[in-house]
C-alpha cells in the first residue's frame, strides 16, 4: 500500500513538472510558408506571441 502511494505521488509531481515546461520561443520568420507581407501576417505574429503557434 505504501509503495502505491509513493508511486502516485511521484507520478503527480512528474505530471506537474511536465506542465511547467513551455514551448520554445518562435517567431514568424520560423514559418517558411508565411509571407511576412501577407494580409494574415499580423494575425500569425499575434498567435506566435501569445503561444498559440
């Protein structure tokens, strides 16, 4: 019984730590298929800055 509790606690801690890891920083220039002068470039930039892409 005690081993199960320790394992559950360990898995809970690992899960919490994995949620804290953020994606690496990206910029619009990282996307080769997005033209920086296109009408949608501002929206893509906003999505990247807000961590959506």
